[in-house]
């Protein structure tokens, strides 16, 4: 939501993608508050289900809400993922991994 029109155009041109200005819950630092692969995504617990559905529709993958590192909502800072593997922070509990 902080990106100006010129920056959006540059990102679209360089990456050849459509840019969607959005937040995750009330957080504009989307990279800190979500992790997404081509197979799915995770956002923090408490994000409105309608917004989760909107993200799923825009990106075409299913989403879940959860936490990482013993309750942190900043899932993007505690999860690194690609389409083959996921690495979670060392304080992530078994319940959070489920």
C-alpha cells in the first residue's frame, strides 16, 4: 500500500507480473507477515477470513492462518519455503507445524 505508481510500474515491467497493493491483516509489511509458494500460503492467525480468501483468489493457491516460533504472527520471518521444502524457526512448536 506504500508503493507509488512509478514503483509499481517498474516492478510489473521487470518481473512481468501484476502488482496487487494489499496488506496482511492490518500489516503493510506483507513479506514479514506471510509466506507463499506455488502450492499455498500462510498468514497470521487473526487475519479476516474474507481477506484470506481474497489472497487465495488473487494468487490461485490455498491459504491457512497460523503462527511460527512459539506464537509469533510474523510468519514470513520464521518460515522459508519453496515448492519442495519448508524451514521453520527453531522455536516453532509441533502444533504450529501441523
